[in-house]
C-alpha cells in the first residue's frame, strides 16, 4: 500500500493521530480525505477509503467500528443572539426559536445560514468550533445526548495497518504488545469537548438572570444580561 486514505467527517481533528502514524509507519504516508457525514460510510463500502472517522450511529455489518469519544451538543446562533449571555441552555429555553434544518446542505453551508440570522441549529461542538465562523456563537445544550466519533473500516480490508491505526486512536503506545488483549476502556474525551464545572445557575427570587446563568425552563434567554 503506497498510502493510507483516512476519511474524516466535519469537525474531526486527527492531526495528532496522523503525526503518530508518521512516526510508527513511515513507509506508508497517511492522506486525510474530508467528507460529509452522508458520504463517509458509502465511500468506505465502495473501497474509496482505507478507514474513516465517522459519526455514530453506523449500522453496517461489513464494517469494523471502534467507538472513540463523545462530543457535546451545542446550539449555534448568530452573533448577538440573547443565548450568548448564558454559559449553557436547555431545549426548553430554545422553544419558539426558528430552527435551520440541514437538509442537503453541507455542514459549512448549514452554519452559514445560521450566521445570516435565519434561525438556530444544534450540532456537535466540534462542528461548531471548526465551521462556525466569526459571525456565530455556540453554547452547550445540557439535555441533548452527545454524539460519538468512531473509527471504521471494511472487514475485508482488515490488515496490520488497520490494527496499528486502531491502536493509535485508542492511545496504545508503540511498546504495547499487538497480541495482548485490548483494553476495554476508551480514550479520554479531547479537552475541547469537556464541560467545565457548571457555575451557579438560577437567579435568586426576584432577580433577573445575570452573566453565566441559564434562564429557567420555559423562559426566553433574552431576559439575561449580555456578556
């Protein structure tokens, strides 16, 4: 194999893993192929990629799937939206807000529409960070289930190179025995995905929400004080 083609859906940042690959497998360069989520599994099955970092769920018995880490869900809003005044929100706080459905748009186009003021969108934090742009802001939505990133490849393509990549993304060192039983634990969520300890929420009776406070369920976030 003259090169190893790794697909990546929007938001994934495999630069560190690719660097480790270059150190461990110097004879086979890795090429990153950026794909939309709807394209990734099809490209894998068609043999256009050697492996891919995909967003679960992926239900295809032809593929090996190794879950890696969770991504927090965030709401993306135009810069200046009242939601920006708070550290995080709940779905009830977004009731009545116009939603921008992705439909056939790319992830980047989806957030461009949000930036135009057409509405809000809920996406993985990694997508908001990578594609949000200067005209949008995002906040964690506390009651939306996280999404998960996984490494996938075709069972018929399984090779030492695939096992090496699986070891790299799961944090195994170069000295780890390839024949040893694999650890069941998953690597830690990237620092950028970790939630910080929540600040005190909920204003005292008679007070309006201030900076860093989330509005009570059912109340409009516009009641808060801007950052």
